[in-house]
C-alpha cells in the first residue's frame, strides 16, 4: 500500500469506530465467533503456510499457533460480557451521595505489528483482544513469513470489512508509513532494535505502545533438580520452532556438580525426540531466512560443541546443537540466540549466580529447575523478568488467566486473556453525583470551623 492508501484506510476505520458500531458486546461476540469459525475452516491452509515459512509440522502448528488462537477467542467469548461491564467501586464518604465506577472503553483504531516466528498466533491473538475490547484494527504481519501473511489476510478479508479490520502487507516502507499515522494504540511484537524505533515513532504523537520483545531467557538448573525431567522439558522448549521462540530457554545455567549428568540426559533426549538424523526429520522445522541461518552458524564455536552442529544451507536447517564450557565472553552469549543452539554454563554458588544475573538485561522469561523451596523463592523474587516457570519451560504463555509481557529491555505491557482485554482498553473513572443533596463544605468562603472539622474527619 502507498502512504495515501494507508492514510485513507485509517480514516475509514476511525469513521467506523466513531459510528459506535463496535461498542456493543453483541457485535463483538458475533465478530469473534465469525473469526473462530473461519480459522477452523482454513486450518489446513494455515498448516501449509506455516510449513512453507518455517517448516512446521501440522501437529506443532496447531499446538503452538492456530490452536492457541482458537483458545484465546473461546476465552474471550466466555468472559467478554463480564469484562465489558462497568465496575462499581467504593465512593468516599466525602462525596456523598454519589456512585463511582470504572467504565471499560476501547482506545479506538489500533495497529498490530506481528513477527515472523509465530506469524499466525501473534497476529490473531492480539487481534482477538483488540476486537473483544471494541476497537478497529490494522494488522501488519511480517514480510519474512509471506505464506502465513497471505492466509492471515485471506481469513481477515473473508471475516471483516476493511473499515473494521484490515491487513497491510509489505516491508519496511509499509511499516514506516503505518507508524506515520495517528493510531490510538500500537501493539508490537518483535526484536528490541525495532521495538525502540516503534517506541520512538509512537512517542512523537504520544501514542501508547505495548512492546513484546525478547532477550536471553536463562534456564537455571540447581543440584536438587530432577535432571532427566529437566533435560526432557528443556529440550522440548528449545526444539519448538527450532528455538525461534521469544520465551525459549536461551541458555542453561547449571550447578557444576550435575552438569555432566545433565549433558548426558540432553543427548539422550535429543536422540529420543529427533533420532540420529534430525536434519532429515520431516517434523523438524527450519530457520526463517538465509540471513538468520548464517547468523546462527556464526554463534557456534565448533571446539565447544558436544552434540549436533550439523547444518544444511539448502533447507536452512540446523541440527540441535549443545555447547559445553561456554562463558559469558563467547559470541553465543552476546545476543539472543533465537535458534536451536543450547549453551551450557556452570555455577558453584547459587547466591553468586543470582548476583550475576541481576547485573544483566531483564529477560522476557526465566526458568528454574529445582526441588529447593529456598532457591525457587530467591530466583523468582530477587530476579526481574517478564514471566516464567518452575520445573518447566514456555507453558506459562498457554494459561489464559495470566498475561504475557516483558519488563525493562524485554518489553512493556502485557496481553493474553483478561490482560489482553485490558491492554486494548482504557478504563474511564466516573463519579455520578446526586443532585438531591449538595454538601456545602467544599465551597468558599472557607471560614466555618465546623466545616473544617468535618473535612478533617473525611480526609484522614
């Protein structure tokens, strides 16, 4: 789209929103139901698109993309009436007689910019939250996942008129043109570098922005952990989408006394889940582009590889790779990996480990495997991170009763379930005052000692 076409599209959406068409709960539920049915209709096409872009098998595509999108829609349909209801709150005696409440109101016309790693889920899930809250929306999927962008566009165009929901495809030019427009809220998922630019551009118009970024999410394994189970679950999390997951376990920090056992179990688990020739496994995906493929290969130090390390430049596949003897000085620890490489670092003192982690950027996720209540308490309370799990990885984002979001360098704001509705909602604080009685103590002249005594009783 050209700049002019994008501007005209937003103007049409603003006019549609201002007509009040999106405000009724009945309308919102009707639109969400339509979206749900259309996703079900195109499940095979969604799977094909994800296979083309990322090499995902149908099982993983449903488990991690379309299935989770359907779950979010179902959750909103069950709870929308309650979420959209005004919430009565207590009124101070000094405001007697009156009634106070918070009124959920949509922001208006919102922009949703989605990434390439979960291109279907991370387009549809925030869209679901935006529509549940009563907004109009423009969705901008990533140019790196063109097949999925096309099926997202097809589904949305079949479900909605463009003045309500529209998809803008393209690359940097379209991104820039969209960020030039006066949206009421911007929702961005992607890298920290691009997130900073989105925030800078939104700040020029004082447009609120929600940023879902990433970071080097650590996975702590102490000496009390169930090592075989820890290895199994960490491998599961690392293999999802070939490690191209914003909340993937980026690296393992393990007590040196159990490191050798852990590496042994990781190797066994990798063979169990993918066999001896992972590059030939049809259920194992690929790296999104040659650029990212080359970047990942540059992070691998062959002298520290203890498992894997093979790659295929034609299919853009990299075998799950375990690196031992890694230090903070290694290239693989200098940036978010976002691929199937698992560096293993050791520690000898848990307290020292926590002190070192506090000095780093705040990650989107943190995982700890431990049977020590004290270690779990310290890690989860002393360290700052977006969210995480104890004795598992990634699954916290599949719980609709909790939001997903970062902190510090890993993002701002959260969404998912009720938090998703709130993310796209402004709560108006309203006091409805009675006209039958008008207490005189607030009015000038301030001379009555009796009124002053009453005032001091109220305000304490």
